[in-house]
């Protein structure tokens, strides 16, 4: 009888589990995807939020993305939601104050939002607002955040002794000022910018 070479049997089950395990190890938490997306948003705008780009940044395949998100729109919705939650939490912290210290807290709010040290935060803010110019979902989220911010500072102005009508106008003026300053280059406008900003704050807050 002729001896024929026998091919070794390869059990398919011995390979696939290892592959699945490797894929599982590269799955990122959805929060990581959202964090990376927000970072890209700040630098490139919403058009830069592409699944391929994010997967490359994270060092994983596109399959890892679809493990957590149905599609790109689901990621965009998650980005907007995280931005909204963060901004609401931030304004609550910034405007939380003991009774009788409302004016001091308003000064603090102007200082915080008018500061140039958080350039990334302002870049994200501007990117989301640019996104909202073309997307109804983003526009609705931005509006809800703006109204919440205005309401929080309105309450501070009312508590400091202003009428509701005056408080609303001062609250709108406050945000128009701090966000307007973020778009301008004025470092050489005055030799003492800190003093200049203090005088502006006094005009906004004083009764």
C-alpha cells in the first residue's frame, strides 16, 4: 500500500477565538471615541469628524467604532450631548454662590469666560457654534446651552437687586462681551488689559 502524506488537521475553532479576543482587546470605550472626536472637532471642525480619521488616531480598525455606534450621526449626537452636559455643569459651578455674594460671583464669571488661558475650550465652543450654523440638531443644543447660561446669570443679577428686565439685558450683555472678546485680537489696544477688563466688568455688573 502506498503511503500518502497526511495533512495535519487544523481546527478552525483554534484560530477564530484568538482573533475575536484580539479584536475585543482593541475595542475602545465609547467615551474615548467621543473624547477623540471632540479633540478633532476643536482643530478641524465637524467636517473633520470622519470614522476613518478617528480610528487611525486611536490605533484601531473601523470595526471598533461600529461596536459602540450605529453610524457617524450617532457619534455626532454623543459629541453634542457631552458638550451640553459639560457646559451646563460648568455654568452651574461658575454661578453657584452664597446669598449676598452675587456681584462677586458675576465678576468671577466674567473673569473665567473672558480669560484667554483656556484656548482649547474656546476652540471647541467656536467649532460647535460653527457646526450649529449648518445643522439643526447642533443649533438646538447650542440654543439650550445659551438659554441655560443666560438664565443662571439672570438669577444672579436679580438676586443682586436688579429688575427682571434689567437682569435679562445685563445677562445678555455679559455673554456678548466675553464671547465677543474671544474672537478679537486686542492685546495691543491697552497697556493694562487686566485693568481694562475690570472696568468693563464694572460697567456690566454695577447697578
